[in-house]
C-alpha cells in the first residue's frame, strides 16, 4: 500500500464513550474538576496563545493561528478526556509531557519497554519544536468532525443516538458564554437546560451519520486526515510534510488491540524511519494526555503498537540471520517467521534464533528403513519401481513441494512411509509431512 493509502487506512476506532448519565459521585467529581479548570483557564489560554505566537509568528500564518485558537474551545466528553471539558487542557498536557521528557523529569509508565522509552526520548530531544507545533495542530479539525452522543428519557425508556455536528452547528446549539466556561458547559451537557443529555463526543463522521438537520453524512471523515487537509488549505503555513504525516496518523495506536506485525507493516511499512519515529511519539503524547476520570491514561493500545514495532524489527533481523544458514529448510523458516508475526509478547531475538536454527533443519530419514517401506508400496502396486526410486530421492533431498505436486493422490501412503522412517529427534518431521 502506498503512503496515501496508508494515511487513509482503516476506519477510525472511536474512543470509548460514556453510554449514559453519570453517577452522582462521578458527576460531583467532574463538577469539581470543571470548576478548577474554569479558574485556571485564563492563565492557561494566555500561556498557550504566547506559545502559538512563538511557533507560528509569520503574517502568512495568521489563518493557522486563528484555527488553532478556535480549537481551544472544542468540547471533550467521554471516558478518555478528563483532563478537561475543553481542548486547551489536552494541548497543554501534551506540551507538559514534551517539556518533561526533554528535561528528564518525566515519570514513565512502568510497563513501557526500555527501547520504546529511549526512542521517545531521543525523538523529542531532536525534534522538540516540531513536536510542539504538532501539539497545536494535531486536533485542529476536531471541531469539523464532532460526533455527539445524546441520551433522552422518553415514555418508552432511554433513547440514544449519535449526531454528526459541524462547528457552526455546535455554536448554534450552545450559547457562547456556556461553551467557553467548563462549569456551565458541564451543566448544559447534563441536560439541566434541555431535554437531552450529551453523554459523549467523538471526532469522526461516518458515512450515513445523521446530522442535527436530519440530513445524512455523504462521506465519512477522520479528524487526523482532515486536519492535514485543513492545514494544506490555509495557504503557506510553513508546516512541513513530516509534521503533516504525524497529524494524519496520530491515532494509529487505536488500530492495535493486540501486538500484530502485519498491522504494523500496513500502517508504517511505507514510512521512512524518521516518519515512523515521529508518528510513534505523536501517538504516545496524545495517548498520555487523554485521561480517565481517575487521572490515568489508557496505554494498552500504544503498548500493543510498541510491541508490534519491536517484533517487526526483530523478525527482520531473524530473517536476515536465518537466510545466511544454508543448512535450514527455507519453507520451515518462512512458516515459522509467519507464525511469529502474531506473537502477543515481545519476541526474544536470541532465544528465537536458537530455536529456529534447531527446528528449521531439514527432517532426517533412515535410508534403510525408507528403502524397505517404499519397496512394500511397490509390491502392493501403489508405486512402480521407478516411482519408488524417485520418491526416495525427493524425500532424502527434502524436496517436499515437488513430491506433493507429482504424487498428490498417493501422498497419504507416502506420508505414512515418511513418518515411519523419520529419525527420532530430527527437526519437526510431522510438520514436514503435512506440507
């Protein structure tokens, strides 16, 4: 798949949403967080605006600065954005992580592999300003792709639906003084001034989604890829292609519910090493800045991505090392490496190399026993004398492919002979016979 296909690959997996009204305890906790967010928002916005001016100072970047400013007011509702009700808190959290990693004060998740941690450290230290620009730009199209989950109590029970909103429709729904004040916004979304509660917000539109006007969405869009297009449509923004690649792919970790090298190769295979590193870091800082109500981040998807990358690199080295050993059965090597692509844990390179060098040896057979058993097949007219001689040669040279092609209908009897004449302790004779 080429890079453009990779950038668009796969339906975005929506982040988990709250399915109904909050419990009184969780609502009270959210209200306290919203009040604290409201108290600190003025100072936070002042800091963010100063940083935006520093990173995007040119006159021709004015429209970009305006788009970034608008993104500060994007609402956040769901299980994984409890850093704040408005998106400025999310962007501020990303900048805090970048600063902490750069100055060595970041407290790393204990489950993060050392190799991944070192990659993130090096990439941030070498690309700090680029990643700061990324922080402000990666969610710039969220306001264009709001997917609002609403819940309403009716005489027939609870009714829920998802609606695709544009930014103009959101602004029309929520008064300006409410949508910029976290405390008021939380009250509004809890339905205290309307019949329905807003119980979740995601940032993608699916084809066929209903809109507030009742019209259906004609074409699905994801906020990452749309963010790239939005920036490109603002003229000479000075945003480089590397940063645009990170923006388009920053949610790629959600494609990984478990380690899988094939999935990694699908989304990262066409990228350069520099692009892979930046996308990994972009995904990490976004993940760690999306908080649950208890203040923790859900890191399982990113960990699956990290293991997938590590395993892809290990498998590449294993394939190269094993290819240099002429004594190994190439088909056994190919089959073994294919099975390892779905390993659920980090692959131990040294241990797997030793195992595969042993298990991928050609199967050895007892020539005398093989001759006797093939002679019996000839006596029973299952094979001719010439066929028995040819089968013997193909078995002893481990040419299983040609054996199967030429003697397909007789392979059941031939496999029985192979099993009986295989030397015990030889490398996986049963697997050889199955081929």
